[in-house]
C-alpha cells in the first residue's frame, strides 16, 4: 500500500483502492491473485500479480470519475511499498 486506505472488490478481476489521504482519487488494480481486502496501513502488501493492470481516476466536480495518467512516482510507490 502506498498510503493508508481501503481495498474493496470492483468486479471479478479488479479491486479498488481508496484513501482519505487522496480523497479525490480512486485506483483500480486488476490481475491481483487473492488480494488482501479491507482497511490497511501504508506498506501493507496488497497481493501478487503476474500482470498488473493499473488505472487512476480523479473525481470531477460533477461527481463523475475521469481516467487520468498517474505520475511515474505513484506507480513506483504501488510496486515497491
């Protein structure tokens, strides 16, 4: 986990990470085998994947979610924390 947050299922193959530290963002992670769902602290292992599909969404003023390109540093945090 790159920061404190909650992991919850999105669909059959993806999970969502939300965090009060970055409330305007939602991170979708697909391809994780047996993810560790629930509330977790920074540094906790989310799970393992042979191929990870990562997407970042930002909440727009109208309440919809927009797909955005994540910063390289953020991707590195997900892979190393």
